[in-house]
C-alpha cells in the first residue's frame, strides 16, 4: 500500500513538474528544473531536463538553471557520472569526438538523437569550449585536485563542464532554411547598397555597422548568423572586382568587431592572400584591423609583423593608426619588439596626424614588453609628454605612470580631475590601471579622488559629450562615474 502511494505521489510530482518545465514564465521553468533535480526520479529528471535544454530559447536563464540541474543529476548517479567524466577526459583534444560522445550520451538519456554529421562550425565551437574545460582542471585522467564527487570543488568544475557542453550542443543546431534564406537575402541587399558608397566613408560604415551589429536579444542562432555574414564577406574578398574586394574586407572587419571570430582558418587564408597584393589605403587599414581581431581572439601563428611595421610608414593616416593599434599585443616578445617600440615612439612624437599619435601612445601604454629596455623606452617617451596639449596623450601618459607607481601619478590625476571638462580618458586611465594592477589607494588620496568625482557628477559632466554621437555617450559616462565611485567606496 505504501509503495503504491509513493508511486502515485511520484507520478503526480512528475506531472506537475512536466507542466512547469513548459510554463510560459521563465522563473517557473527555472524553479521546476531545480525541483526536478532534487525530488524527481533521476531517470525521469534526466530525460525531461535534456528535452528542456533542447527546447529552451533563452540563452541565459532559465537555460543556466536547466544545465545546472542536469549536471546535478548526472553527478549524483555514479554510473552516469563516470560515463560523463569519460566523455570529457577522453576528448579534451578531440572536438568532434567530444560532440559525438556527448550527444550520444544525452540521446541515451532521452534527449534528441545524436547528429550524423558534425559541422566545422560546431567543431570550432567545441574546440574553444574544451579549452575552457581544461582551464577548470580537467585532464585525460578526469578532474584533477577536485576531491570527492560530493565536494564543492568537484561540483563546480563538473557543473561548468556540463554547462559548456550544453551550450555547444545548443549552438550547433543550424539556422532553419527559411531564416537562413531571409538573412542571406538581407545581407546581400545591404552589401549591394554599400558598394557604390565611398570606401571608408560614414555612409558605408553605417550600412555595414547596421548589418554586423548583434541583435539586442541574444539567440542560439547568433553564431550561425555570424558565420553566414562572414561567408558573404569572404565571397566578396574572393571576387575579381577590386571594388567588391575592398567592400568585402570592410564588411569582414565590421563582422569581426561586432560578432567575434568564427571561420578562423578561412579568414586567415583570405587575409594572407590579400596582403600579398597592393590593397588601397582603406582596404589595407581594414585588413590590419582584421588581423588584429584574429590575434585578440587566438594568437596568430607567424603574425604578419613585417606588414604592420611597413604600414607604420604608410602615407595614409588610417593605415598608420591601424598598424599602431594592431601591434598591441601582437609584437610582444617577438624578435621585432625593439624595432616596433622605436617605430611607435617615432610616430608618437613626430607624426603630423593627432589620431595617429594617440594610437601610437595607446599601444606604447599597453605593451608588456619582454625586454626591459623596450619597456623603459616606451615609458620614457610617454612621460616626456606628460604635459601634452592633447588630453588623450596626457591620459595615456598618466595611465602608464599609475601602472608603474611613479610618485607624482596621483597628484597628476587629481589635478586633471579639478576641471569639470576633464576628458573621459582620465577616468578610463585610473580604471584600467586599477583593474590590471590591483593596487590600493592610500587613505589620504581616496577621499580627494571621491570628492572630485562627486563634483564631476553634480556638474553634469556626463552630458558634456563633444557631439550627439560621441563615444562614450552620456549613459556610458555616468555609468563610468558611478562604477568608479562604487569601487572607491567599497575599497575604503
């Protein structure tokens, strides 16, 4: 009798949870996932949560709750936990094997059938996620130094790995055919509209930005959407018409800026091929930006440093500026580090274009040179211009001084903040130095810094943008101020 009553209650619980996991309210779905993990029959919970993960449209919550709950149930059952561990441990360097074994596992638990083919995009995504999983102490022997399966350390690392696997599987689903056709048509229309516009001009930039910007609401199809945009840009880069090639490079640069790097190898091959030709100034500047974007995502093998160093001497300021910005961190520790630092110093101190001087200063302030003499050469150059009439250069000189702890750095910062028209770069200089070096302010400096920031806030400084569309906009400037004040007060 008691057994039948328990079975009836369990069946009723499963019915309630099944309905809640499909509720329109995301909070209800998230809570139901946690309840299923804690109270439902494990086999039932694994099946329902696997299916819920496949249905869920949200990229954040309640998907995170589903994945966390799924990991909890996997971890509690020894046999399933050991099989899950084996999926990660055996495939840390095999993205396709990892995806095949993971999807086979979830299919066996009641999820969707494992795919017969693994796309190159899914393999690339899995490769990136496996790198993160290795960073959380996974080895070929399983979880290293994480303790027992019921320990907090094990639970966290196991949960992170399962979460990342769920994300890869969810993002591997291709765009529906009708959505793919619609997006391709929209992309080609936008590129056709951009083609007759002036290369590098504001009108063309606006069209490409509108095309490349990510939607306000994240979606599981964002990666597939970005790959489609990259394909269209690469198709233009492969064209025989130099005008279409130039547009392709500009479009590729915009897509990489707003969407991250996908199709890494194809992009690198295309850039290397184009770099061998004589691209015009706009195309060359965008080509350099593309290389920079690739390197920031994953350090380039054999980065094209000669191309960048030659571009520092180009007649067009856009090219010189792009080359200067792209050398950080590409040149760090390379045999060309000293040559690059001295070329950047020459640009910084002698170039006729203000924007180029600022770009060179920004790179000099950001470089972490392997050779100390190069580091000091950059520092000395920046400090020679501590009183520059260009506020961005003064701010970058100050940033380097803050990072190195020079005795007068805070006096310089406080002096700049006395003006209610202070350039936003000075706030950024302090934030950058504090975040990257973790120093604490002395008790006599903090209240003076807080007082000046509070005065800025009260003065309406956030609305003093030079132009309606200037960066940062008023909302970003007030956020910058508020975040600085919160951090200074919290660190008191």
